C-alpha cells in the first residue's frame, strides 16, 4: 500500500461524511463528488423529477461494458453527525455506512486507472436507506454494463453469499373521530392498529435452510390527534427481512388484518444470492442493499469494510486501516475478475 494512500482515502471519507446527505437530500454531496471527479467522465442517472437527486456513474473511459462496477450509496440515515478522526478511527454519520466505503471504492478505481486499467467504473446511488429508488432507476439504464457489480455495505470485509429479501410496508388504520366520552360515535384507528400489530408480533414467521429466519420490525408508529379524541388515522412503518418469497409473507399478513387496516407495500426484494470472490470469508446478510434492484447491471458481490453493528448508531465509526484494506480488497476483486476466476 502506497504510504499516503490511506491518508487520501481517509481525507476523502472525512470530506464526504462532513456533508449531510440524508436520504432525499443528497444534492450537496453530489456537487462535491462532481467536483472531485474533475478530469474523469461522469454520467448522471436521474431519479424522478428532482434534478438535485441523481445516481452518479464515474469512469475514465466510456465503455459499453465494464469488468467491474464498484457501487455503494451516498445517502445516510438521520441524524447528521459531524465527522471526526481519533485513535485511528473515522467517526460520524456515514463513516461506516457507506461513505467510508465510497471513498475506498473511488480510490481503488483511481489506483486501477493509474495502473492502466480502464475497465472499472464506480456507481454511487441515492435513496438506498429508504426504498432504493436510486438503484431502481439505474437497473434498466445500466442493464448489462458490467460483468460484476461489487456492492459495498459494512460486512467487515466478508463476502455475502446470500441476502435476505426485504418487505417495506406501512399499515394504515382508518377510523372515525369522536369525543373520547362518546366512543359509540367513533371508531379508533389507533386501537385497530395496536391489535393488528400485536397479532403480527405473535406470528412465527417461516424459515429457510439457506436464508435463515424471517424478522419483523415495527420501526415507527404514529396516529391520532389528541388524548381526548378517538383517532381517525394511525400508521405503522414496518420492515421485514425475508428468508422466503415475499408473496408468502404478504398473504400471511393480509390474512391477519382487520378490515379497518390496510397494507401499503413500499418496496419488495426477494432473497438473493451473490458471487463470493476467492480468499474471502462468506456469510448470509440479514440486511438489505441496492444489489437486488441492480440485478440487470451485472452479477453481484457484496462486500465492504466496517461493522453493520455500528451502522445507523450514534457512535458510528470505522477503522481507517479497514478503509485502506477495503481499497486493496476491491482491487484484488478486479484482478480476479480480469483473470477470469468466476
Ligand atoms: Zn448502507
């Protein structure tokens, strides 16, 4: 490893982390990246009508197909936390998930380019932390553009062999408002929703030998307007990690819903398998990534530095030496692809 390469990766990761980019508000960090790409070519892949939000494909030479596209997301969960460096670690929002990874990928791409290879590109997506709307917008536009798509998420540099599916949905209960002293005039959406959530929590979800258990998380619940009123509406935002086909789970949930509660599905991905590069430990990922939404782009691998345990936490951080190890790992994967190892 070139002695100052680690410093370069760290500096870039630090700069990226210091620009807030909560999902749907990625514009500033994209501006920074466009400036960073001075001298390289970039393609903006639009997402919806908002022209401040786009995915960014970066390369040195335009090609119909790349050996490898390194891909990660540049949006983060809230709240924004300032970047800082101490004890050989980069702290702050996105340090681990996934701006540190973006920095490692960008530097791996640069090093490969310096070494004379123009068969690598980098794809930075928006929207991964909500519904992967960025990745979804890329799938067709970038169809067949890569032999392999290396997706970066914090996996402690292990390579996922498989990833659970995910089912993102809201449960929306509709009732009738009334004064709390006159319950016969109304119908509480909050009460309906709570009963329904209680039922879902009691379900034993199906398992699969390869993909493991299925989990439900009810992450955010809101509803009603005042203590003294029956609630007209209530909503629960849920996500499930699936080890079986989504259709089976959707049917199971719908069979438990009261007529006052409906299921609004926001996004679905099915359980998914990955290519495991040589020399890496493998594991089954319980979390989601953009990869299933980019299945048309190329065969996928999933690997990145940092621990998922620290992602989405207030103490999010990553070891600087893990970022440089990731840069080497990404270059190693590119070399394996060129050598036709898969
Ligand atoms: Zn992530």
